C-alpha cells in the first residue's frame, strides 16, 4: 500500500530533475551557438551536471535521524557552480528555477526563503551585469519565477509531509494489526486451555458422581456381607458393579447417564432411591410437586447427578433412617430437595467443603443454577438445587 500522493511526488521530482537538465542543456547550446568561451563554460556545465548526479550518493549518506548536513553541503556546491556559470554567461540564469525547488526540499522553510531571495538577487544581478537588453524582464522574470517555484516547492513539501504521515499511519496500523492477530492467537489458546480445563472438571465430576460412588457402595456392601448373608450381598454388589460399568462407558462416550436411558428424571430418581433402600434399608422416597415442565436434557442430567451425590453422602456419612427427595416444578425454575434425618455435619468444616459438594455446585453454576446446603451436627441435612427454566 502506498500513499495516494506518491505518484504525484514522483512526477514532481522527475520534473524537477528534467527541468535542471533541460535548462542547463539550453544554456550550453546557446553558449556554443554564440561562440563565447564555449569550452570553459561547457566544461563547467558538464562538471555541474556530474555534481548534480552525485546527489543520489549524498542522499544515501543522509542521516535517517533527520540530519541533512550532507544535502546542504551538496546544495552549496551546486549553487556555487551555478553562480560561476552565471558569471560566465547569462544563458544559465534560468537554471535558478530548479534550484529554488531544491532549496525548499533540503533546507528549512526560513532558510529556503532566504536562499531563494539570494539566488533571485544573483540571477537578476547576473542578467544586468552582462548587459541585458530588457532590464525590466531581467528583474521581473526571476522574481516571478522564484515566486512560482517557491509555491510549487511548498506544495511539494506539503505532499511529502502528507506522504510521510500516511506512511507512518500505515506502519502503525500494520503494527496494530499484527498485535491484534497475536492477541487473537493468544485468546484462541486461552479458550482452548479453558475448554480443556472445563472438560477435565466435567469428567472429574462425572467420575466422582458415578464410578467413585459406585465403588463406595461396593465397599459398604462387602463389609455388610462379612457380617450377614454373603449370597444376597453378592447380588447387590454385582448389580452395583454392573451399573458402574455402564456409567463408565457412558462417561467415556460423553453420553447421558445410563440410568436415564429411555426414562424421565422422576423415573431415574425412583431407581436410585430404590437402590438405596435395597442396599441400606434407609426409607428413601421421591415426591413430585407441580406439573413437570420441559427442560433441556442437561438439566435433568445435572439434577440426577446432584441427587446421586446427595444420596451417596446419605449412604456413607449420615446414619439416617429416612431421606426424602422432592422434585418441584414452577414456571421459572425447577428445584430438587434432598432432606435426611441423619447426624448432620458442619458445612464450614473441611467435610462441608468436600469435592462432592463442590462438584454439585460447579455443575449447577455452569447452567446458571445454585446449590444451598443446610446442616448442623445432630440435626440432619437439607440440600436444595435450583435451575432456572429457559424461557
């Protein structure tokens, strides 16, 4: 991408070079035609043309920080050579026009104006000194030419400054664009990391709510079998292990819980409470309050996982005789309450901040829900899980 003024700048620059060469060539042609010291004058003109061409080398020597001392030195020699040509022949007076352009290009505006005045005075003085046939034209011509050249030089300066500003702006935009791309890459990496962390947390919750609880049940059943009828207990162990195996396959496949295959949330709750009754003798019941409303499958899965986690805590820690699971439907929310009459616990104690309760809370938080646990030592436990019904 180039600034829009760049083509015009190139045209003006090439035009200034061409004008210098053309006016210098016309001066040499007139000197040769008039026959007045053509050898010396032509030699000086050729040397001046060579010095003009050396300007490209001086441009490469220019300090990128803005120091133009090389350019001023080159211009000073160029003007001195022009003054020598004017002293030799008035035909070179008009070479002053491209010099004005160079002054405004290489000098500050104030210095360029002073140099323009000096070059104009030298041009007028050279014409008059050589005995110009039309003194008025010799005076007004350089003055008008200086004014026009200065105007063009100022326009060139403004275009050059605009081109520099646009180039700087383009560079800043390029840097900003690259920084934006880098930020997008970093954001994508962070999103991938966050997704991976979320997936690990989900798998940890699923493993805790299914496999870990199943293993805990098997341990309790095995201990009970050592004190009672091992044959009956082995059947319960087989049933629990089979359910855990199904859940493991579902977790690996990231599918819905096996206990919910082809069943509603109420039926799934009936199954897990019935299993608790069969394995422990705890009086576990399910109550439905209100007319069921349609909710996403992930809501049913989350509430079932909360119920499984709560009943696992009842089985392992509560020493309860009764537990009641209540599923309540309202227009704007669905709520699951699990209340037991066990020994209770202190929610602020380390056990009250266990992974199981934290897992339930994280699962509900991910769906915009909440979890409240109320308990005290010797006073049972009440757990309430709430999810908003999507509008």
